[in-house]
């Protein structure tokens, strides 16, 4: 038996517009980023003094290419979710908010497309 | 929006508790790291482009400003990672008592600085 009022059922999720999906996805990507970002920093430490060929060889190794793809995608996803909350918290004009929320997504897709294109080009 | 109404309470009348400071810093470091994704993309594209483009990245990274920016990102990531783990602990209901939250907050600040200095020193050979 549902304890929700008829009004609540009609209005769905109300002014929140969404349920716990955002919260859950933010946490899930956070958990994934713990090992991925440690891997990323340790890897970069190995490349500080490395020349161009060593950097190429690093990303040509399938394991590193795959981990870099996972890192970039998870990072950008976690980032859009986080920046979205920042925008929703501080921007109160509806027009500006919608514009920034859109730009937030566009930014992530653009950085993601460029990064993945680069990784594929190096690794394949 | 209607006419601006007074905000209450004003930020400047607060004594800044550790929990508030770590919360705001978590957000600030998150925004900084978001900007850093552009540099990550630049690094990847440089490797894909060729030795000249990669040399440019290395020159920029080795410049004084480059080193400051790199240290800034290392610390931001260290803080966001450690404080993020603190948040995940809260999410499963651990460490909510105020004295505990203050202690873990101080711990995160200290550890993030130590970790950042350690990583930077490892990468740039300042350590023995």
C-alpha cells in the first residue's frame, strides 16, 4: 500500500524534478574514481621525465589505453554531475541556469570527444 | 526575481568551523579539477599529434607557472579524493558525530598537504 497522497502521485517527483538517480550516480562514479585517479597519478609520475616515445608507448599498451578511457569517461561524468549541482545551487535565474546546465554538458562532451579521439589515435 | 532581499545569516559573521571549510574547499577543488580536464585533453592530443606538440606541453609544464599549476592540481586532487572518501563514509552513516567530523576534517587537510608534497617531490626529484 502506498502512503503517498493523491496530490503527490499526480505531481510525480515535484519541484525536485528527479529522485535519487543523480545522488547515486555521483557516488558510484566517486567510488570508481578512487582507484582510477590513483592509477592516473602514479602513471603520470612515471612519465614526468619520459620523452615522447615513452609517453606514446605508455598509451599504446592496451591496459593503459583502456584504463585511460575509463578514467576520462568516469571523470567527465562525475564532473558534469558535480558542476550541475554547483550551477543549481548558485544560479537562480531560470534562463541563465538552463544555459549553464547545457554548456556544462556540452563542455564534458567536447573534452570527452577530444580526449577519446586522441587515445584511440595513439593506441590503435 | 523580485527585489533583492537581505541574505541571512551573512557569511562573514560565521566563525569558520573545520567542517564548513572542508565542505567549501571540496566544492572549490572540484571546480578547479573540472577546469583541469582541459589540460588532460591537451596532454592526450599532444601525444596523438607528435613530438613537437608534446615538447610544447613539456616546456609549459616545466615553467614556473606550469609547476605551480601542477602542484595546485596535485593538491586539489589529493584533497578532493581524501575528502570524497570522508563523504562516502558519511553516506554509509559513519563519522557523523560532530567531534569525529571535526577530527576527520583536520586529518583530511593535513594528509592532503602531505600527500601533495610527497607526490610532487617524487615526480620532480626534490626528495632524495
